[in-house]
């Protein structure tokens, strides 16, 4: 397993915790980016800040300014912040490298996103940076903020005010806007952000680099990502898996590659979007996927504050039923349940007079308005739930008294202590406006994640539970299978022929050599040869046209099934030749494939494709109508583990079909999982562009690949 | 169409705008509900407030207190607020009625929710109130707050501070907690709530009553509902439809009846939850369904501020791409699109220097950091979009400068004016913490709905669009069909037999008389009769066992298809009798049904059931595996209009099946819609408990009900 080498780590350390900073393009004008950046740098408390101003200004914001980078009286300036026009960047960056630059932030736009010239400039920048071992954040970025070093390398000086305490959450965002919106949500929640990095155009710092850095960053407990698109899904995936193995990684995705679309197209033409492949990679790497900035923040927050629950049973404490009902709906949809309270808990709820006499002790524990008026009751109940073996986590719902002088404040610290002692996470839906700063600060100090609605509290708890299950997944993949030398030789032969599309019997031979069960298939070059092949195979047989020019055989009359005897075979052969000649007049015909009829059973599809960004991708779905009508398929990057394959199997909507509907025998899931694993290794090992085992028929406790298409 | 009579309306008017108020159980102790209630009443600015305190206190909070209701020196006290223990309520309410009470709020719990005794007390309360024409909010409620009359009849005096301005949104919630959480969200958004009503136990004021009142309430522009459960779905539905016809109604549901479950059970045993029927009723009534308190508030807010868009084409203005990508994802999923900018708009964006030179004019209009620094650009772009015929609505994404003195404030008023002039809605994702009160107030004053993230802004705009489409739905149902007298007579005959389950040929005769195409089906009482029936019908035929004791004929060998001739028929009949006798030994056999084979085609299910709360419910789904594996069905309350039926058809997931997969001819949607309408009227007109046309085979441009089950 790769990771980050020492030199790269040192460069990142210097970038994030510089001793000295130069602001190139520092401006005297308050409304210019170069002024914002200088103010941010000055708010950083870094040892030396050197404003560079080509216009000859002598001082900006109380600091001596320099007319050029060369003029800076320091030969080891760690960090350069560039706020000059695009045309000055390359030269400036060269000068910075000469000044011992370790890291740079380039705010300026007009590179990769702006036509061929911009792309060329960015490539040059990358080459210079890579050679010098310098890490560039950007171009076209908001920059970064690091609470531990207090380095504010953005054009938002206010970040230094918003986050005065060091935090444990690192947010890495492609977009400065999403980082900004996210930072405001964290600030509103009184949760300190640890590190905020906007990658922008990613000249030479990619998500994969950040993940490798953060995996071992002692200041990062939780990683939150916002991704619009990835150039190299495979590299991201590998780094994400490494990082997610040691700390939780939450991801919000938007804007997808064409990968999923392409995989889908190879099967039916219009099945799924690229989102499917992204989501598959996220899931497979053990990332926690979320669907909005708000959910990203909510989830990172609870992960930074709470221990994972040991199980899925939640105890709800409330003074009002409605929000608890909403929370319960969300918990249930996420696989969590309201735990059954133990008799001891129920008895104590009654005997201690916690509940009013008309309220039976049950989960949710409904304290009614008495709980609103006396919040100490929440702590009493939490202490009972802490002892209850049937409860793994607590969710409290309570309205702030909104400053009413006759209601005592919620004893948040006692509540937090009780939760911490129990080792069970507790979350609160705190009904207060977010300008109730003191109340929210109290929750943060108590180590309890507080949310403005019961739904968001429940969703956050559900994500905490998902994260704990991701951590439990088996991490080690089985070694790849040893394919026989015969397979490699055969593939080499086929490739040397220069053909792209294999014939069916060839594709099946490849599968066969890889240990995948196929229906024995013989190529026959005429009616008589077909007859003797059938005699050898045994009737009934199926007959299919063999032509590298025909992808969809049945569309041109190229498939005849259930041929019971020689007479039927001969008739079918003649008919097929006649129809195919009419419907596919230009096609080169290699003959026909003869194969035994596969017993009836449940028809599935297993296949895959090679995506330019994600590499080999394996796919599984139910056959026919399921794929065509609702695109019900699951994807993963190949190769997959058996655990991955099992997840794929549970992911499809029509999973009930596998259990055997209408008296059909259930599909043997072990065999199916092993088949998916085998196909995924085949895709990973050989340069197959597209593979489509369709249908694979599951029958008699095993399976047979009845038809297969493959191309290089 | 019913509605609310004058007397009831007058009672509600008195309840919501009382001249005088009595607080029964007013307490001197700051932490008691009776003290909170009195403080709320005193904050109301109502003419007279009479504290009633049985303990002989002479004055509370500066007001003279009375030892009993009888002692109040006013014989026309409009509103009574009860904060006394449960056991005193009935007597107190009687005394209140004698004092001329028009409305009452009963905060006290311990009624319907608390066992048989509580339920009895609530029934008594209702009887007394109904007789006296008094409207009761509660028991077990937070009460209500009305901004127009300033009446605060809750135990949250702070509501009077939170909402000092009259608002146009009415929130009706079963739960006080959800109302409270919602009110806080509105307050945080600086949006005044108009009326807040918590129905609690609903002694004699139901959602239906409130909807009828609000339909004509001049102070209500938007209705928001939180519903945990309904006793009478049908009554709710009728009132909701009336109200939604004149103003938008948003609904958040949680906690469902068994209705949907039951409908589902009649088909496969475990198909869908009751949620399906609730959601169907909401949709059919024209309500806008949402899924969280936050979405309820967000949606009510935009409905109260913005005109509906005339189309689905959105123009996005931003200074940062990421949030715009997130917004676009959400818009796309909701059926909205990014409009193509006109050439005139593009030209102006360039020629006016709105965009930086490296940024092509496109949608989203990305102003880059220049837009962050100079917010006047947003107004310029909005003015261009206002003139652009390809844009129906605008979504702006912008970060607050968070108090940075070097950035001018966003010209929210100019932006709002430009939007108002254009008649196109504009919404903004405003990146600011919610304690930026001045900024949020500016947006409200400008009449622009502002949201803390791009996703929520996009979702709100999508809901505004949904609402405008709901308003466009045809409102008038076709008159019910005139069924022939023969049908009524036949149903009466069948019912007089006392049997619950009809035989197949009887069910089909009912359908036939209702104008629904069925396969002609003859009951034969032995092999010879079957043979002569088949001769008359014409081969091939199907044979099915006829027994009121057998619901699932094929499970007991009671179905034989494709019988080509007499010999096959006789063999099948003998075999069927043998197998059925073995598999269903106790069943009474009436004979066999003989019917022609229906041509092959697409198999669907149309049926329905009678729910105790919702009445007749019609159901449509794809046949077989679709229903069994993923419960892919749509429901509506019967009868339905053709527009409803068409909606049902588009609602199912596997709708592509109807378009004809794998060369199958498409299902004739007009015929399908008419069939659903006909079945719905049959269910509405006759006391059918369950009806299951399964399968209905669509073939040759028409359909045939191949099998049917019906019970009374």
C-alpha cells in the first residue's frame, strides 16, 4: 500500500505551517483581492509577512512593501500567495521557487478552466512545481485556512475571527464557494473548523494527495470532502481507501464523469448516469456519502464529537411527541430502531417520578410539558438509558426556553458527562434560533452534537451509525487468483489478431479459462458442421449467428433456441442464414455457435467496462426488464472483494427476485458473489474494454453463462 | 361542494380574535404553565384578561384575580384558556359555556391519549362544545397564536416577541413541538408567522375544520400543515381539496394509518405502507408534500414571497461554481432546467463588461470573485434575465462579506425590485450565518426568499414550481358515470346471498355491467358442461376452479391455460379436480370457470379496497414481479378523474414497461386511464371491500381483464 513520502509530507507541513509568507500583488485598495489576502496573512500571526507591490508603494497596512519578489530580504520564504493577474503568474512562480518557496496559493483564475492557453500555462506551472517539490493550492481557488498554525491563506480574513479555536475537522473542497458556505454553517453551529482547503484547479495537489496527507495528520480527526469531478478516479479511490481505514471521511459529490454512463451504454444504451460509478467508488473506499452541504457539516460535526454506537438501538427522550415521530421515521429508514427499554428502566422511570402519572414508560420517553419546564429530567432519563443494555444511543428533543426567566437552562454539561460516562453517543435536537450562542456553546463544550430539528439530529445519528459500520468492514482483500498460463496465451493470441469484438465462443473460452462456468459453445461453419457439433453436445441445442459485425444477434434473427433434433436444427440454420442475410447484409459471417440449452432459472447480468478515469469497473444487475425499465444495477471498481460483491447484491432494488419469487428457487448468493469477484479480477488483469455475461442463468444451485460478449 | 357555515366561521373568528380572555388556572408561580399562559394572554393586548385562581389570590401579574369562573364580572368572555388539572376541566368548561364562551384552549393532557377514561372525558367535552357551538383547541396542546389579533393563547409568551409583525403564513400542527420548532425556524429567517395553531387531541376542531376556515381567511396566503395521523382521511381530503383550490397548502406527514398497508395486503401481503394512501390523498387534493420541518418552512416562505414561475427554466447567477453545481443537480432532479440564454443576453453580458474576459457568457452566469467584490453585478444580470424569454426564474448564489468593511452590501432592494418588475420569481442562496439579522431583514423587505445553502434555495424554487403546476391541474371532475339498473340489481342479488367472496364469473359480470372489458367467463358444473361451454366460446380456452373458499387458484392447481381442444380440456379438468381435492380438501367447489385465452400482451393490475378512514381507494400497478419484488404501485382515493389516473400511470417506477419494451407494443394510455377511472367509480358507488383485476392484459390497442377477484 502506497501513501505519502517524507519529502511530500514535509512540503505540505511547510505549506500549512509556514514561518514566513509573501503576498504577491498585495494591494493598498480595500476592495481588491490583493488587499483581502494581505489582511488574511496579517491575521495569521505568522512570523514574517512580506507584501510585494510592483507599483512602488513603500508600506501597506503597516508593513514594509517590496517592489519585487527578488527584493524580499529573506531567502527562505515558505509560502507565496499570488493575487496578481494571470499573465504574471508563471514568471512570479519562478521567482518564488528561487526564493526557497515550499508552498504556494494561486488565487488567480484563467488557467485550466479557460481554454487551451490556460491549460498550457497550468501544465507549465505543474512542471515547475513538481520539479521544485513545491505544493500549489489552486490556481483559481479561495486558498486554505489552518486553525492550528493560524495560517489564513485565503481572501477571507474573517475566517481568522470565525475560528479562533483549533478544530479537528478538515474540509477539502474543490469549490471555494462550497467551502465558504460550509464554513459559515460550522461557525453558526459554534464548531471550530480545523483546516479548510480549496483545491480549485488542482495544478499539483489533488484530492488523493490531501487524503494521503490527512490520513497521518494529527490535527485531523474527521475529513469532509466536496468533489465536483475527478481526473483519476482510481488514484482517488486508492488514497480514499487508505485514509478511510484510519479516520472517517465524509463526501459530498456533484458533477460526474461519463464513466457510469459508458458502462451503462454498453448494456442497454441508456441505463444509468456516471453518478453510479462515483458512488460505487465512494462506497467501496469506505467513504460516507452525503447529499448536501448541510448534511456534510452535520455529519462531520457528530463524527468529531461522538463515539460510534455499538448497535442500532436508539432511546429517544422528548417533551413533545411530533418531532420524536419525525425522528423515528428517519431512524427507521436508516436501519436504526427504537430500542425496547428494559424492565429496570421502565420501573425506574415510574418509581423515580420522572414521568407524569398518565404517561406509560416507553420509548420515546415522553416527559410532556413537565420536561420542558424542568430539564434536569433529561439527565435523569439519560442516566437510565446509559445503564439499559437495550439502548446503544440517545436522541433528545427539547425546545429552548428562548430566554424565559422562569425556566432553568438545560444542564448541558451534566447531560454531556452522563453520555460520556456511558460510552454511548447522545445527540440533541435543540429548538433554538442559531443566534442563541450561549446555548449552542454549552452543547459544544458538553461534547454533544446539537441540531436545529429532530430530523437533522436523527439523520446525523444515522450517519454516525453508518460510519461505525463502515469501520467494521473487512479491510483486507483476498489475493488475486492465479490465472492459468493458457488464459494469458489465449488472450495474447486473440489480441494479436487485431480484432476488437470477440466471437461468442471466444469470449466464453476466456471466461472458461478464468474458471467461470459457461455453456459449452462450438463454432460451426455450415449446416453440416452444426449438426455434428449438436450431435456431440446433445439435443436440445441453441444456435446463434457468429459475426464480429453483429452485436445484437436476436435483432437480426440470429438466435434460435430449443432445437430438439437434427431436423429442427437444419430448418433453423437455413432460416437464420436467410434472415440474417436480409437484415444484416454487410456482415461478415464466421458461421454459427452451437450450444446446449441452459436449464431454466433466474437470469442475471454480470459484466464490466474500462473507464478512462476509473479503470476497470464491474457491474451486476437483474436481467432484462429490470435493467431496461429502471436501470437497476450496481457498480464497483474492479477487482472487488467478496464483501464488496455481497454489498452489490443487496444494493439492487429488485433484490427480492434473488430470494425466489413465485416458487422459483432462490439464487445461490455465495456462487453469485464468487462469480462477481471472478469477473472483476478478469477485468482487472486483462485489457478487456467491455464484458457482458448476459444472461447468466442461476439454476440447480449453480450458474451458467448462457451468452457473453467481450471486446478489447 | 361543502365548506364552513356562517355560525362556525363566526365561532372561529371569536376564538382567534377575542375581545376578552379568561385564564383558568392562572398561577403566581413563574415556572407553572398557568403563569406562562397568563403572561402570554397579557402580551396579547386583548381588551380584558381575567385570571381565575381557585386559591384565593387577589391579584396576579398586576391583574385582579377571580376565585371562580362564575365570579368573573363579564357575561360574554369570548375565550377561555384552561391550565388546570384534568379532573377540573369538564366542570370548568361547563361554567365557561355558561359565561358565553365562544372558544377555548385546553392545554391540559390526559384525555384521548390516556386510556378509556380519558377518551370518555374527551367525548363528553366534544358533546358539550358541539351543543354550545364552541370551538376547542386541544386538549393536550400548545394552543394558538394569531399575529393579526395579537392573541397569544399558548404557554410561550415569547411568541409575541418573536412575531411582532402580521404574517401571511398559517401553520397548523398536530404537535406543539413541531409548531415550536417551526416557529423558531421562521423567526430565524425573519419571516413573520401569521397564525400558529396546535390542534393537539382535536376534541372538536379537526384539520378539515381549519382548512375550511383558512380557505376564506383573508389573513392567510399560505397554509402549512404538520399531520401525524387523521381519523377521517376522506373528510380531510375533501376540505384540503377545497382549500388547495384557492391557496397553496404545504403538508408534512408522519405516522400513518393502516390504510395503505391494508390495500397492499389484499394484493400480495406485504407490499406498501399506509404512507402510500396518505401521500396519494395529499397529492390528489393538490397539496404540496414536503419531508421535514425545514422544508416545510422553506417552502411556505417562498410561497408567501414569490409569484409562481411560468415555466421550468431557471437562470443561475453566482460568483462561485460549486454551489451552482449543487443547485443545478437539485433543479434537474425536480424537473427544472437551466434555461438557454438568448443571444441578446449573452451579448449584453459581454458588452456591458459584466463578466470577466476569460468567462464565456453561459448559464450559470458565473461572475467569479468580481461578483463577490461588487454585488451590483447581480442586479445587472437579473435585469438581463428579466428580459430573456428563455428564463422563467432566477436563482442567485452569493456569500455575505460577513461584515468586511471593504465590500459594499448586497443591493437587496434593487434586486427585489428587478425581480418584482419582471414578474419572475427570484430566490437567493445567501451565505451568511443566521445571526446576520440586518442582511436577512433586507432580503425579507426586498420580497426575496433567502436560504442558507444553494441546495435549499434550489429545493424551495423547485417546490414553488411544483405548487404552480398543482394550481394548473384541472379542478372539475367529470360527473360519475350512470351505471345501468341491471348492475345495481345484480349487486343487490349478490349481496343478499350473504357471501363475501364472489366467484370469478360473478366478479367479471359486475365489471362487464360497469362497462369494463373482461374475458367472457362461463361457470360449468362438470366436465361435460365445461366442454359445451368451451365449444360455444371457441378454443383455445382457460379453465379455472370456481370456489368461494379458494382465493389463490393457481396455488392449488386450479388453473389450466392454453387448452387447445376437447381432449386437452377433459384431461385438464380431471387433473384439476384431482389436485384441488388433494391441495384444498375442505373447499366447497361450485365448478369450473371456462374462458377464452386472452391474447398475449402487457399485464397490469387495477383494483382497490375500502379503507375505514379513507373509504374506497383505487390502485394501479404493473403485474407480477413488479408488485411482488418492489411494490411498484400507485394509489388514489376513489373516484378519480382522468387527470388523476394519468398521474398514477406516471408515478410508478417501471413506467418504461408501458412504452413497450423489447418490441412489445406500447400500452394504450388513454384506455388504461379510462379503465382506472371506471374501476374507481365502481368502488365509489358500490360497497365493494376488495377488487383485484389481475392481470389486465393490454393487447391490440385495447385491454381485457383476464382474472378478477371481488368481495363485499
